[in-house]
């Protein structure tokens, strides 16, 4: 089948671009291995968005419910995106797995389990959270291994002690959930971003939005690689804080980052104080920027100062734990991208797609929905729409010239 543009993936990135291309009269199709928002439907049961509902917005579509300051649950996000697809009759081909993407005689050929497509353009919109990153290691047979993609709820976990590896948003949320379910939990802490849920009377994302931190351009950062691998904020969708201090107060044992696993023990670095100190310094920097913004608008009385965040206990961090005590290791170590079907020389040494603002080195091949693609919120529901508009403008003039 011949078509102008093929979009791979029908999550928020693919749908946002589809909406923009539809407005511009560009013929296209979205190929989705499952159903619309498939990847969201595969996340754990209690997941909520970290951003409040008023930030849930895509091109010509946004949250319209009665709780703008609430936080959508996993199933609500799925419903939001599926309703979005219906709203403009998105041309989605569901249950269509891509097998290969390559160029043949100047055209892009996309082979799938339900037929083949020839296109002038291909947009890879499979997103940032593609495949859970798991270190290469061998664990004793009695130790269950889960990731943030395979964990569903505490019943997914064997009875006994749990080691959670990673202390960004997913790691701290699941450590909290498992501890509340009665598990003895150890969390291995590496680089992380501490942030209060609320600050000076407002949700933290209100302030991050106001001071422009969420829309900060990639061109404004000194280290683009660091920015693109920045850990997610230690937050939970709700009104309360969730950080290492909160976990420690619940009885979760804090350790430094995991250095190795052998047949009998899990070993940790002695860097918990350093990781916590770095996170606290970044936290103070962000809060100081918010304070200056409030002062600059003469709003100090309206938004009185908060007490400083509580200190995280770092003195009793273990350097190792016996693996015979650990029944489950839950990897919350982030995600990596995987493109086994992409037969084009655009991947770097780490397997990431080389691009500039979504444009790869090969004509007609684009990418959308990656972390910090153009701005800090490029991979989020609240930010991918701006990138989609920009990419649609790059694609649409070509379509208009060909139609003429």
C-alpha cells in the first residue's frame, strides 16, 4: 500500500502528530502493535500521572473533567488517549507489529504482520519508555526478577524481602507500595531528583510551569546528554510527598547504588550521602528560583515560605545484603530504546536514534516523543504536542508540493 506518511506507535506522540497532520490534509497511517495507548495499559495497576490533570493536554484536546488538580490513573490515561483518537477519527491500524523499516529506490518500505507500506516519510513515535533497562547479571534461582513493565501490584511479588534498584519516580513509588503491603524493602539509591509534591501552597508543577523549567529548551542546557538522561522527579500522583525521607520513616532500608550481584550477596557503593547531597543541592537551586519568581511578582504574602525539606537519614546504609534474604529484585533502572526492525544507519553507539529536533540524518525519517527532544517536557503529555506541531510543519509542505 502506498501512503505519504507512516507513523509507528499510537501513544501520545503518534496521536499528537496524527492530529496535526490531519489538520494539514496529509495522508498518513498509524501502526500500533496492540491497541491505542498500548504501552500505558501495560504499566502497573496503581500508576498515576506525576503531573496534575490541568497539564494533561495535546493538540486540540485536554482534560475537561471535574478535578483539574487531581492526577489521572493508568486506566484514565488510556481512556483519555483512546477518546482523543476517536475525536478526529485517527487512521490507526491496531494489532499491527512492524517487522522492518528500510529504504528501497528512494521510498521507505515498512513491513508489518498485516501487510506492507510504501511511504515518503516514516515517523518513529514509539516513545522514551520503550524497554526496561536491566543490567546483565545472574541471580540465584530463588530470586524473582521483575521490572517496572512486568510488575503489576504487590501480588506480583513473592513473599519475603524485596530489593528495589533505582530511586527515581518509579522506584520510590513501588518501594512505598510494597512496604505498605507488608514487605521488608531495601532500595538501592543512585542519582535522583528530589522534589516536594507541593511548595508554598501550590503543586510543584504549577511553579515549574510558571518559571519555565518544564519548557526549557535543549539549546539552553550545557550538557545535552546529561539532560536527556536526567532522572524523573521523586513524586507520586497525589497530595503528599514521596521521597527517601518518607520511605525511611516507613521502614524502607536505604542503600547506595547497586555495584554488583554475586551468588550470595548484593553489594552497594558507599555513595548514599553523596547522592542525597547532590539531590538536595539541586532541590535547593530549584526552590530558590521559585522563591525569586514569587518575590519578583510581590506575591510573598500570598504564598508564604515553607519549612525546609526534612533531612534524609544516610548513616546506616548497608554495603551489602545476603541474597538468601532477598526473594525479589525489582529493577526500576529506567528505560532504553530498541529498534530491531529499523534497517537504516541512524543509530549511535548506544543504540539511540541520531536526530536534530526530530529530524534524522536520512531524508523522510523522523522521530518523536523522546526525552528532551527539543524541551524538557518533550516526552510528556504536556509537551509532546509542541514537537508534533513543529514536525508536522516540516512534513506538510512536502505533501503540499507533491499534491500540486
